[in-house]
C-alpha cells in the first residue's frame, strides 16, 4: 500500500507517520517541514498555499491500494474578517480546501482503477460559527461537502474509492498553541480554549490516529462525514 500524508511534521500528521512506519507500506509525506524521525519514508517539499506547487506534484503509484490523508491545515489570522487582508483569507481557503481538492483529483486521475481511500481531516468548526474563525469554519465545511460529493461521484463510476472527512476533536497541537496565543481583543472564545488546555482536556494525537485507523479498516463508503466522537 502507498500512503500519502500532508502535514507530517507535528500533531495528527506526525502521529500517522509514526503509525505507518511500523507497517509494511510505502509512505510519502507532503508539506513544508520534514520531521526529524528515523524511518523509511520519502518527503515532497511543497507549500500547500502555493497552487502551482501543488499542481506540480505527482501522486502516481505502482501500488494497487492507495491512501491519501489530507491532514495539513491552518487556522490563519485569528481576528474578525473586517480586519484581515485578502491574502489572509485566500491562504486559509487554499490550504484547507482547495489544495486538498486538487490532491484528491490528482490521486484519482493518476491512479485509475485502483483501490483508493481518501481521509480528509476536517473540524468541528465546520458545524458551528466561531467569531474570528470565519475563513477557517468556511474552509472546513467546504471540505466536508466536497468529500460527500466526491464519494457520490466515485459511486456513480462504480470505483473502488472510499472518502471520509473526520473532525478529530480538540487535539493537542501547534494549532492549539497558536489559538491560545491570540489577542483577547480579537478572539472572544479565547478563554474556552485556554481552559481546555489547563484542564488537560486536549486529545492526544496518537489516540486520535488509533481511532482513525480503525475507521479506515471498518467503515463502509455509504457514510462520509464523521466526528471523532462517533468513533468511541
């Protein structure tokens, strides 16, 4: 099996990398930062905010079974949309929505007839409005609807493709560190996230990955969008 994973330097992506390094699979990481870990994997340096760079990637594989994990994501500028720049908004939508769509397109176009599984890492923010996260919330609900539509398209083709979009919960990650460092004047929900950290309620990315791996092994392709809470 060939596994492609975006954003492997930390958090869920790094946990996925560690998991698959213990398996008999071919691993390719994609992103800007390569982790310092021993193991047999390759790395494609790519800024997912740069659509030209994304379009230049090749995801063709000799393996008959392929797993694409679109894990990389950014919270972007944590402030009200009226205070953001055009590039702030565009970067969030590109990294979180457009680049994952292009990677899905690539893996399907370059590997026709193969058994392909796509796991898109979404967010609970797809299902609720959060002030100062307007672009982030929008990018994640876009990813959910894209995933559902893509599964329907692949079903129409009678392809061996499964697509999942999973909200992993509030995970202990660099993104959470950035959220906690936001200016209170710009982010009215700041105290909620600080409290989650202080109470030790952030999820261990390794435990999240264990649940996601189980989902990939057991889930039927008729259902696409999940919350980590559904996987207990």
